[in-house]
C-alpha cells in the first residue's frame, strides 16, 4: 500500500524546492472564483494555503460577469510577475455557456489547471507542457506503483487494459491521452455506457471519478487489479468514494487508493508542481 498522503507531501516538497531554486518566491498566482459553490470556496482556501507555503502569492478575485473575468485574465496574462492563472470551476450558470471561451483566454504558458484547448491537445505529444492536476497526480501515483515492481512507467503500462469511468476534460480525457501515449489500452466510460461492469472486470487498472458514493462493489473488479478512486463525497456515514470498500475486495486486489486522503491531497500538491513547471517554462 502506497501512502498517498506521504506521496502528496513528497510532490509538494519537490515543488517547494524548485520554487526556491529558481527564485519564484513572491511570484503571483491568480485564482478566479465565479460561483457561490461552497465546495469551491473550501478548495480555494486550501489552494491559497499551499501556494503560500510554497512561496507564491495567491490573489483570489471573486467576479460575477464575463467582462470582469476576461479583463482580469488579460491583465494577468500581460503581467510578468503572475506565473499562473486558474478559474475555479464550476461557474455561475449564466457564465457556463462561455466556459470554453473563458478558459481559452488564459495564456497557455500560465494555464496551471491545463484547461486550455492548446494544452489539452498537446498531451501525449512532444509539445506537452503539463496535465490537469488530478490526471498528473494519477500518473505520479502509477509511477510509484510501477517502481514497486522495479519498472519505469513506460515499461509498466504497455499491454495494460485501463478503464476510466469519467470522460471530462479535467480528468478522463487528458488522462486517457497520456496513458495511451505510454502504451496502455484505455477506455473512457460514462453514465451512458451499458456494459461498465463488463469493461471494469477486464481491466488491469480502473480509475473512477463519478462523484457518487459507493456505486461499485467488489463484483466490478478482477483479482490483482489496481483501483484509483478520485471521488470524495460527504455522506451521513462519512466521506465516501465511488468504490465500496470491503475485506473481500482488499484481499483480492493489488492496490486501492484510500478515501479520504488519497487522490485529493495528491491533486493539490500537483497543482503547485504544475505552477512551478510553467514558471520554469516562462523563464
């Protein structure tokens, strides 16, 4: 069992070390909040805290109109002291139809969330700059799992069958592009997939990110599989993921991420690392 919290700490320390080495201390990061979503506000507070710990200056702007958002992004794009720009999702409903336009207005060199079409389209190519934080965190986790078998990820993944129960631009699509480029056979599944169980039962690795609590029990997974559960949902009985844990499941599989304390902490640390990577690229 890999300690995901310890891995998140290692990723953050790597980012912090690079930030000091390349003198990015006091560089700015713009975080735009354009919603009343309670969870978003908590995520932003956590990101602010981690950016400050790494030596960056996070600037959070709560905006309500399209013009306000575009003006803030344009100003940040042209400010050499700003090394990263991100728009916290979701947006106000009235802004959602312009989400792609808003995200693509971010300079791709400062797109720390990797949500511009330019950065997403270059994943898995020689022009790749970064992955969205959750997808990158999963890749780093798989690197650790591969290292347990004394293999590089490029040696570990070829021939592996992977199901990703998510087809969003934030997780499923970029993760699939990266895994395919590394030699894996990947299927993106969603709520319209009729044979999800059939697909996951044939998969060596399953990544789930549905946002629902305990919808997959042990019958969905084959022996010795690797299970990565991205969902972290508050319920009356505690924080739950997509996968219902059990002793029977634990006895059969090779690895499963914990919920909470799994992919969540890794994602936050990876966002900081993404910021450092892009700051290095800009310099």
